[in-house]
C-alpha cells in the first residue's frame, strides 16, 4: 500500500556515493583561488616603452618652453662694462701682456659692435688713420683713444710692465669711452672725454732700459 502523501514518480533516495541531504544534480561549487593584486603596467615591455616615450616627451617639452623664454641680450655697452668690471676685480692678477690684451679687446669689440668701426680687425695705426677727418670723435677724443691703444700695445707687444695703478687707469679710460661711446659728447679741444689721462708707461730703449 502506497503512501498517498508522496507524489508519484519522484524518488527521494540519495544518489549513489552522494552525501545524505544533497539534492540530485546540484552544481559543484567552483574552487576559491587566492586574490592576486593588479600587475604593474610599467613592468611589461609595452609599459617600459610607454614610460620612455613619456619621459622623452616631457624633456622635449621642457627644452622647448625654455627656449621660448628669451634672456634679454646685453647691449654692447653693458657687455663691455661687465667685462671691464671683471678685469677690475682681478686687476692685480696675471701678467701684463694678458691684461693689455684683455682691456684692449674689450674696447675694440665695443667700438666694432656699438659704432660699426673696424677696430677689432685693424692694427692701432690703421684704426687711428681711419679716424682722421671723421666727425664721430672730436680731436681730443681721438688723442685720448690713441693714447689708450698705444699703452695697451706697449703691454701686448713690447713686453711692457704696468703697476696696479696704471692698470686701473687703463680700465677707467676704457670705461669712460664705453659710457660715452655710443653718443660721444662734444668736448672742447684739449679735454679728455674720459676724465684723467692714463699715466704714461715708461718707454724702453733698445737695450731694454726704461727711460724716465
């Protein structure tokens, strides 16, 4: 005699080898693996290439922006005054030949850049001859400029010697020419536009002795 409370055709017997209470055909749960963090992107070859490209772009952008910021160029007057200031700072250093070359080059470069003269590539005599009859410098200025160049040449080519005071006088003479060089002031004949005349160096005789 069958139990009327059971539905026909349905068996509640456990599956073979199955655990009691487990329904027939229930899905097997998937195994749970350990959670692994995200892999670093730049540890891969592609990531390294991208990183290098980003760095290269950043460097190129930096130099491009830097090139857009232009440093104001020094005027010939400012450049000459800076150079003379450096010479003044070490006026007692080095030999007389190098000092003569340095102070002469500063003024010659200024005359070339600011006034368009050929002083940087001419000898002293060539340059002074080119000034004859010129209205750019009055006779007093030409005489002071000639004195400066001759004294510089004495140090450069004649193995001349100069005291610290004489070096300072040459620097001051050059500074005076530079300060008034772009627009030379009109001075009366016999006046030195740069102030005091640099003290003359003692000339050497052919035997190498100095004349007073």
